[in-house]
C-alpha cells in the first residue's frame, strides 16, 4: 500500500521538513516499507508547480532529503510508492501533473481498457504517459473538469462515482492540490486516510520524542496553522481524524474545510 501526504498551510509558504523527514512516522520512515519511489510536489511563488521525484526509496536518497528541507509552498502533495500497476520507473512515480494540478493516489483500479475508452471519449488519453491506474484516474478528473468549466469538486465527485460504477476497484484514496486548494478523497473504507487540523497554538504540534532539538525551518512550520492529510498518523497528536468512506475534503486558502 502506497503512502500519501498532503498539507495546506494557508497563504504563507512554509517548509514541510518535519513531516517529510523527522516526524515520528515521517514519510521518509514510511518509505522503508514503501521503497518503489518518492515524489514531492509544491507550487512556487509564481504559481508554477514544482515536482521532485525518483523511482528510488526516499529514506536512502539524498535528493529526497534535500527537497524535503528546501522546497517550500503553501500546498504540498507527497507520496512514497509500493508499485502495484506499472513498473518502477520515473514516469510511473507520483505525484502526477495535469492542467497545473498535482495528484497522488493510493489504491488499485482495474479494467484499465474500459477506463482508457472513457478517457478517449473525453479526449484526454494523451495525458497518460505511464502505465499506472493512478495517472488514468487523474486524467478522468482532468477530462471532466475541462468539460464542466473547471469545477474541480464536481469533477472529482463525477470521476470517483464513474469509477465505482464501472470498474473493479480496491481503493481510490487520493490527494490533489492546486496553488490555492488541497483536496482529499477516501473511497471506500479499504485503506485509511487521516486528517489533522492544527492551530498555531496547538500544544501537540511538532512533538517528536525521538529527537530533542528541531531545525529552525521545522520550528517555523510549527508556528503556522495547517491542515494535513496522511495515510498514517504521523505524530502523537491525538486529533488525527479518520476520513469517512466516500468523504471528499476540500481545504481552501484560508484553511476552511
């Protein structure tokens, strides 16, 4: 099972170093069990998406550690992969980029020939560069959004509903971000997906029993309100909430959900 991470920190760009590297159950730690690739995606100050990814284990890759320390943004999407559909290659590594949006997925969708026919009818099959079901689900969302005037919430709802009604599936858990919004879906209840909404004065913020000291960028992040989405509870904060099956979460620029 792959691992997902999403974060929205509001309008102010931050680093996500704590969650990506040093939290008790950081994404780097999770990659010891999910070693088929990593990816981190953010948006730069000009709104351009920046993706750093490779088909190698995050915990043993210097590029991952560097990206985790230096990439900053208000929305993050990150992923460590346990390959199910598609080989262990760069083109199959999450997150994927389409129409200035980033997406990472955890789950399995089958009947890809049927899905390809649907993508062909929406004229978006050309967006798919690799072999994964994940990139195809993303293309389905993108195709619907192109036809409905850009209503992303409606596109996600329609896409997940179509997949559930027409394809064999194991799970369609996903995290999607734009420059200003973070979206998450859990469907059905096969895999967990948690949400944590932290305030700046949350007494549980940034607790890391494994380390005494924290780097300055981590401390800065810990003073910033944020909403997190993750496959696992990443620290000891008791406020992690399991998303409901079928729940679609939207976080806007002001961290409203």
